[in-house]
């Protein structure tokens, strides 16, 4: 089993733009489409968010 990197960026907060890292994740879930999703607490505004993915 691979341990996740707590500093890995998941994306940004859709409300304030703060970077949301893996350490902020509250729950991992599977969407109806089969994709993986996460809910995390934004370290900037403290809202519970679905981080917006960073373009590669």
C-alpha cells in the first residue's frame, strides 16, 4: 500500500483560490460515473470543497 503524500496538491478552492493539499481531505468517495472524488477543508476559507483540479 502506498502512503499518500500529505503535501501533494489536489487542486484549488473554488471559492478563495487557496491550494488544497492531500492533508486537508475529509473523505474519498466514488462518483456514479466511477471516478474518484474528494471533499476537503480549504485551509484558506475553511469551507468544505471539491477541489478544482490543477491543469497539468
